[in-house]
C-alpha cells in the first residue's frame, strides 16, 4: 500500500530507497546462489563459456551497485540525511520506507527488492536439480 507524501527525504528525491543492509546481503546471497547453480547446470556441458559469461555478468552488476553505493557514501551530506537505516532489521521491517511516490512498509520494500533476484536464484537451483536428476 503506497500513501502520498509531499516531500521525500534528500537522497530519495530521485526515487532511491534506503533498504536495510540485510536486504542487500540477501540479494548478494541470491546472486551467488544463481552463479553456483549455473555452474552446476552447465558444468558438464561442452559450452564452457555460458557459466563464465553468466558469472561475469552478475559480478559486474554487483560491482556497479557497490561502486555507486561507495560514491554516494563519499559525497552525501550526513547532516542532511543520515543514509542507511540504523534500526534493527525487525524494526526496519515494521517501519515506513520513503520512496519518490510516498511511503511503503519495510516488508513491502524488502519483498519488492528481493523477489526478482530470489526467483532467479531459486529457479536456477531447480533447473540444476532437474538436470542432475534427469541426466545424473
């Protein structure tokens, strides 16, 4: 449920959401799971470049996000905006997260951020398991 808010906080004026660090950790874990499942799925094939390409693509994506976060951390004004949440993860889940179009509960923000990556990681694990069962 999104509610209207008149003025988003400073670093969210461009639509950025301040997710809890544990959400980013979950996203990284799902990306690693996807990489491992890709190597399992394509590991026995003669097409060795597919898992390498997938691994590099995902690692470059993680590196870009980490670099942008590092640049933002170096150039934001802590007096205007403290940045990442300082509360515990359960408190953050129950709190409101401001986005460009209003506010969103922490639970909804976490699910919306994690669902696509988790679906990819778990889906690739299921494909790798099905291949191992079928081929051996």
